C-alpha cells in the first residue's frame, strides 16, 4: 500500500513538473502571434495613452504586433468583462484604471473580479491633488478643515461622477477629518474642474496633469497631493495625510490585467516588459513630465494591492450609503 501511495505521489510530482516545464517553455516562446490589448477607456485619456505606449514597447521587445482596441463604457467594466471571459492563452490583455477596484461595489458584474482577472502589473500612478477655488480663505489642508467645520454642508465638491474615485476619495477624506461636504457629480473630469475654476464649486480632487495649468496660473489653489506619499510630479507639496488627515491616501493608477487562468510564466513575461518600459531613464523623464509616476510592480505585489483596494472601496461605498446599480 505504501509503495502504491509513493508511486502515485511520484507520478503527481512528475506530472506537475512536466506541466510547469511546458508552461515555462511556452512562456519563453510567447508570443508567436499578434497580441490584443483591450483599453477600457476612450481614446485620448491617460489610460489610452499609457496603454498605447506599453503596446509599442511590447511590440518592440517581442517582434510581434500588439494591437490596441478601445472598448469604453460602464466605468470600464465592458472591457474588463470582455477580457475576463477571453481565452487565457496570453493573447488578450486589459489596460484599465484603478476604477476597476470600485466597480465591483457599485455595479452588478458579469464576472468575478478576484478570480476571472489576473493582475499583471501596476504600470503608472496618476497622482491627484486637492485643489480649491482661490476665494476660499484657506492656504493648507488644516485651514480647509477648520473652515469646512465652520460651515457644515455648505462647501461643494465636484467629481467626474457618482461612485468615481474622485467622489469616494473626497468622501473618505471627509469621514476621517469629520467634515460634512456636499457632492456635485459631473459627467467627466474636465467639467468638474471647470466649475471649480469658475467659483461655482469650492473644491475637487483631480490629477496633477489636469489641474496644474490652473493652479500654476492662480486660477486654482493646490493644497496637497492625495496619494499616500509625495510625488515627483509635485515634489514640494505635502500629502493630505501629513497635512492633518492621517490614514488618508488615494491614488488613481493604470495597470495591465489578463484572464484569470493565464499561465503565470506568461504573465511574468508581460510584467517584465512593462517594468522595463516604465523604468528606463527616458521613460521616467517622459512619464513624470506628463504628471505620471512610473511603477512597474511584480505580479505578486500588484495582486495583493488590487485585492486590498477592492476590499477598501467596498467599505467606503457602504459607508456613504451607495447601492449596487
């Protein structure tokens, strides 16, 4: 009986080793045909331009075409579901933003975000900044908190839409700081910033790249960056957390995913190209100049962060009383 069990155990080990070896060999040969990158948002935005940049670098590294295909809609979930249900052979990948970790809490999805997608690599962070209209008598976050507490519910903040990262980040900040603010959702980031510039809205959180022209010209006042750490894009600005709201931190990011069952050796091969593409001196100069922080995390690092953010945003969504649509 022991001999039989031992033989079975050896056979299982041998089969596993053979499968691993075959997967490794397949990854070394990959790709042998064009790869399709589904981009979850419309052309022209940060997700699109970053995706096209990575597709170009992948094509150069592999000698195979990486074809980009924009499939915007439903907060990026149309593209995410398309990739989640694709054949997990390495020839379909997804470029999406951090909004992918919020949609499971506010939408009924046709896929399981934790099982049906494999987080491959966090490519870049698009750091955000807290900006206010210059008419507000505040020069820093602590002054904003004191002013907002003196006028509960009177200060308006804008976002690119109900349930967006901008919306939930501001709600999170207000909860930690004990503020009562009023949310005004817009259809997109640009109009949400325009009305702050016009003075119709008191404040917003938006990317450095979209707000910098306004606060450098004096049309807005930047108080702090909203990420958990300072950004090279605005090295002299403190974070909201170190300015009086400990525990707060929000980053919008752009990342690559593949179908959940994609062999890990293939995912790691893709990750290696991404890391190299965003960390060369030329790439860092280009990306930081666009207000982006290059990252290029490993599969394991990004998977951990991705799952933690799904859990974190679920708690925020519940705390503000939003319901799944």
